[in-house]
C-alpha cells in the first residue's frame, strides 16, 4: 500500500493548505529566479512538499540533496556543486533543494556551511534550503545570502480538513470528534497526522479508543509546539493561535511557561516584561477561582500567548530544548503522599472514633511506634493497613 504522505502529497500550489503567505513568497522567489532561499518552520508544516508542488506546477525539475547525507566540504562541492552547474537531463530548467540544511551545524561539518555559501554565489540555478531552525550561528553566512521564508505551525483545522478528505477517498469509517482529536494531537505536523491515520485505520475503521490513547501521548509535544509559537515569534497573530491545539489545563500552561521562559528570554528586561504578563494572567485566574467568571479565560490566554510573545524587544535566535516542568511531578508526588496519609487517617478515625483531622495529627507518633517490629505488626492488623500504607509509615 502506498503511504498516504506520498499518495496525497499536494500536486500544485492550490492543494497546499494553511500556508498561503509562505506559498505566495515561495512562488514569488522562484518566479523572480532568485539565487537562494531558506524555507524554515516546524516538522510537517509542508516545506518540502510545497517546493515540489510549485516546481511541478511551473515545470521545474527538482534536484534534491539532504544536508545530513553530505555533511562536509568535499562531499558538498562534489554533489551540490556539480548539480548547480549542469543542465537538466530532461531539458527542463531546474532548482536545487538542500533539505535539512540545519543538519550542517555539527562539529563534523566544519566548512560545510561555507562550501554551500560559495556554491550559492556561483550557481546557475536557484537553490532552496529547508530547515527547522535556521538561526544557528554557524548558518549566519547562509542567512545573509538568502531570502527567508517562514512556514508556521499548521492549525488543527487545516490538518483535519486533509484527514477528512483522505478518509472519504479511502472509505475509512470515522466520527468527526475522533478525527479532530487526531488532528489536534499531531501538534501541527501534517506528515505525522497522515501517518497516524494510515496506521490506525488499517482495517478501514478509525477507533475512538485508539485516538484517545494516542492523544495522551501527544499532549507533551503539543505543549512544546505551543511554547515555540509564543517564545520564537514577535507576531501577535501567530502567538494567539498557540494554545488552539493544546488540551492541557490553564494551571499546567502556567507551569510549562514558568519552567521554560527563562531559557529563552535571556535579557533581564524581556524576562521581567514576560513575567509581568504572567502575573496579570494569574490575577484573572484568581478571579475565575473566586467568582467562577469563566469569560476571564480569554484574557488569560491572551496574556500567556500574545502578551508573553510581545514582551521581548526582538526574536531570540538559536534553539532551546523545552521540557515539562518538574513542579507538576512534585505536586503529583505530594498529592500521592497526602493521599496515603489521608487513607491511613480515615482507617484510624473509624476504629478509634475520632475525626480524620485528629487522626492525621497522631500519624507522626504512629511512625515512631513502627520502629518496634511487634508494635508495627499489631497496629497494621488493627487498622487493616495495606502494604503501601505500611511502607509509608516505615519511612
């Protein structure tokens, strides 16, 4: 069976979804016979497929080289350099595609970016490079010579529309909500969404329980993409869409932002402004808790996304690895610890006819009594404690 990502790859610019501005800029660059462009954006946003679709539309042959496969100066000059001078075998005009050019930024690639930059100046054909993160300092020489074209993270509606079309073409049975959950869970990655759909609908049916299980695994990735949209942009419209595909509750959004904001905003004034936006959002969160005025949620999302995004004087370059806050784990551990304590107190309260609160106060004394093995066995039997509760009192 042919992979969906190949079978339903856009064949012309009209079939490219959710990237109107980027597609327009790409078509303009190719039509003007520009020297070099860097097309950048997150994985699965349509960078490479758009280049092929537009090239095919106007009759250009694409010569593709993956930068991860030609990592040093000699191999780049041999493959890319030769392609930049030779006419097409089919008599067509052509463009050269260097995919994943940010793969050149490692230590072993010394001279690689410089070699590509030299080829850009001498190439008889336009060269388009793709990248997830083109702002590595080692790629500065390429940025200076290139038109920068940004493909943003796709919103889930664009992905849902494509998945729905595929389901109808392939006669896959589905319910709309499950398909939307699958689209949201892809975190803006069209390729991942199409692959997930093909795997999960192998029997001609998209099962709700399979989608829900996958959705839980993708929550973390969705939150990381949302942070990238906020912290890596200075455009309000992009930042405001960041939480559209995120199912994490408001409290966890605060925790994620708090854990990763200092990694990105290294200038004290930018960091101060961003935390000021967060503190204002926290005021509205308190009002919701106090008065249940849920319309304040709009202001929270605006301040956490657009407010934080516009707090910086300019976009930060480079790449940071966003991670989930450890506070969530600590809060969960504390909650579990308290849950055991409360469960023990409830058993003690029932047997001794005191309040649960009063029973909780005696637990430190019970722990000391557990130092005596015989006493521990008697208490465990009397209050019918399970193994986890016994282990808790032994700590």
